[in-house]
């Protein structure tokens, strides 16, 4: 009597829905764009109503600091994009270095923003301060939008740093490899969004006097 034994495949394949993951990330980014788009519309409406006051208030901001932060974020977008190329080539250590560099650039951005905000607080230009409340309504609105929009952006920078730190842990544990790097792509996309938002914030607050 002959018995037929069924043999299980020796290699198990883990199903990954890369297309679904990418689509989910793009949908999430779209909701973020709606959030900031709404704030940009509010800014445009108030700027149209108070052009002179917005012009005066914008003169209080340091264009040099804003420019430095713009360069920092543009460089960080470059390093995170390079990390994707590095992981595709199987260069794990280079990928870790590039993601780590992106996080350090994010820290530099937040440090600059901390000192910029700190200076504004020192001279009394902060929400509900007597100095600011004594100014025309348009300037009060300008600085209210400035703190709200750059503050929400800074929060996104912090979230992006956490996301990239998690990516570093996954890379070091070989959860993210040259054969499976969609999570790193998603993290990089989020970071590019952070950069793009700042590209709009910078001219609106620092350049359009």
C-alpha cells in the first residue's frame, strides 16, 4: 500500500500589500494638505483685509533665520531621498546615516525656531501680550496666524522626527531592507510634506511684505 504524504512548501511567503500601503499614505497626506490649505485660505483672507498691518508685522520677522531654516529643510529632504536610494542598493549603514542626518537637521530647524520664538517673546510679541494687544487688529491677526501655522508645522516636524527614528530602528533590525522598504518610503513622503508646507510658509510670512 502506497501512502502519499503532502509536503508543505519549505519557504513561506509573507504577503505585503505595497500598493495599498502607498495609497493609504497618499490619502493621509491629502488630509494634511486640506488642513494646511484651510489655514492658507484664512491667511489670504485676512491679508486681503489688512494689507498695511500685515506689511508692518512681517517686518518684525528675521528673514535670515527663515532662510536658514528653509535651507535646512531642503537639505533634509535631500538626505531622506538619498536614504531611499541607499536602501534600494542594500547599503544599510549608509541608509541609517542618511536618516540620522535628516533627524539632526530637523533638530537644527527646531532649535532655530525656538530661538526665533524666544526673541519674539522677549520683545512682547506673543498671543495676548499687552504689547501685541496694543497694536492694530491686523497685526494681532498676523502674529496669531504666525504662531498657529508655524506651531502646527513645528508639531509636524516633531512627529516626522519620531517617524524617522522608528524607521532607523526598523532598518537596524532588518525589518526594512532592500526588498521591503515601503515603510521608509512612506516616512520619506511624510517628511517631504513637512518640507513642502514650509516652502509655502516661508514666503507668506517672511518675504511677502
